[in-house]
């Protein structure tokens, strides 16, 4: 029994993996190459195993810590191995040449496109939290907000439980179509970080303060 | 010479007017009825005059503190009186029956639709700051973020100068088409406030913390 599988072994896998271990979750890191996944698993510590994407994900929650194109490929390749799983899409489908546009049409989102490829319950989450802020677990002394969109209330509740256990604040913003708005605002945050004229350097977090 | 005209005398006019007076700006409040505008001008104090939308706006910056339909009507009716003005659109074109959708098509925004109706320079700003937070000028001890989108760098700089003078933090997020993303994220914030199941009550502000 594994709580969470993270597919990918880059910075976002490190960030979400750090929070999963802090939450006491059992974790599986699956990378394209075994060495990278194993190195991250050892770095994270806790109850963490590693493997490659040649094997099926063991976790109830499967986090796609990948860019959009890779996420679509992995979900398509896994096919039935994701049935019944909660699939967390964290990606921001931005044009990385300009950081000024999304690469998905105006009436959809990366999360909705990924959902078309799988029978699992896709939940959008963790797309407004940069990797460094997830590793720290807080920004400016404040818990990170994790905006969550999805069509399965049960799947969203389980992702929210993970976020809460990890010391973060989950905010359910509605159905999966609202992934568009979450990807849209993070496009703007990424654009601000990509612009050398201001103070931001991929270290921000979007928060609803009151 | 008037710095800022606010069209409307509701809560958002009160919030932005409070910040304008705090910034030492000369202000004109134009309402549909003279009494409401005059009452707000007296409440705000400072260098504030009032009038009705039967007269042209005097300010270099004209803030449309109106819902989307009313903003379109006013801009159309003013026509040439807005030429050369900086027009600040603050509205959120939400379906107020559900707070779950925007009423503009997916590939546009209220700001872009308003821009089609006028020769002035339309700037999107102040749509992620609820009226009460503008009156307070800060939330949880932190200066409010004012996300700004527009196609005129000069117009955006002048709106940013106002925000800074008012004690707020302006963030230029790019061209006017990015109004879509700003309206989208505020749809989610409004949805959270409209939902009685959580802690929010039209008292939040969206902030990029670091």
C-alpha cells in the first residue's frame, strides 16, 4: 500500500515529495531513468521507494510532476494502470519561449486535455506553487495555498487531505474546467518571474489573504 | 485639472476613492444620480468633487466602478469624451446567479470588450481587490497587490503610479489580453466567497507572496 506516486524526478517532484515525506506519507518516485528516481528517493528519505515508468504506479494518488507533453505521453502509455487512481496534474502549459501565452486553446486547459486521455479522476493542484516554495513549505511565514479543481469530490477531498497533512492550505475552486483559471493566473506569475525587471525569481506563491 | 474620475458611487467607488484621497489625488465622483455621488464625495473628503454622468469626466484617469453591462453603456455613451483618457476597467464579468462562470466568451475579457467601444487606453486593474480591502488599504498587514494589464505602457505606468501613491503594490502582467486571466482568477475568489462552507466573506485579496 503506497499513498502517493510521483512520476518525474525534477524540481517539482522534489518539492511535492518533500511535502509528502513531511506529511508522513508512503511515497513512490517513478522516473524515466532508474538512477535519477533512486537518487531523489534517497534524498527525500522517509518511507520512499523508487522505480521507472516501465512499472505501474502503486500510489492511490498519482502526481504527474511533468511538463504538459510528457504528462500526456505518460498518461496515454499507462492507460488502464491508472483506472481508479487519483491523478494530480500540476503542469502549466505555457509557451516557454515567451512566457506570455498558454499553448492550449482558450476554452480548455492542460488538466482537461489530460483527463480526455485517462479513466482516472484528474485533479488540478499544485500548479501555483513553485518547487522552491514547496520545499520550504511556506512563503514569508505563511502556509502555501493549494488551489484544487476537479470533477470528483472524493478525489479532491483526498488531495486536500494530503495538502493539509503537508502543512498547506487546500482551496477547492470547483470543477475541473476551472483548471483553466488556475493555469491562467500562473502564466502571469511565471511571466513576472521571467521578466528580469522585477523582484520575482521563481520564488513566489499565489495566496488568497484576508 | 483633476487626477482621477470615478464613475459610480457604490462600494468599489468607495474603496478606490478612499485610496485616491489617501494618495492625495484630486478626485471627481460621477454617479447616475447627483445625490448618491455627492454623498460619496462628502464621505471621502479630500479634494473631491461630484457630478453626474451627464457631464464629461474631468480626470486623466477614469475608473469605471461599475458592473460590466453598465460599464459598456457608459463608455459607449461618453464616446469622444473619453478620447485620450486612461480608462480603468475593474469589473468582473461573472454570472452572479452561480459565481461559477464568466459571461464573456473564452477568448476575450470584459476589458477587451470595453476597449472595442472606446478610443481611450483601457487598463485592467483593481479587479482582484474587494471593496473592503481597498478601504482598509491592506490585508493581514500586507499591502494589496494591484494586477495591471494593458496595451499602453504609458497608461499602465500612470495607473501603477496611482497604486503606489495609494500604498498598494502594482504588478504589470502584460498586454490587455491578460485581463482574461485576471478576471478568471477573481471568478474563483468570488466563488469561494459565495460558498458558505468556507471562511471567506468577500474580504480576500489575491497576493503574490515571496
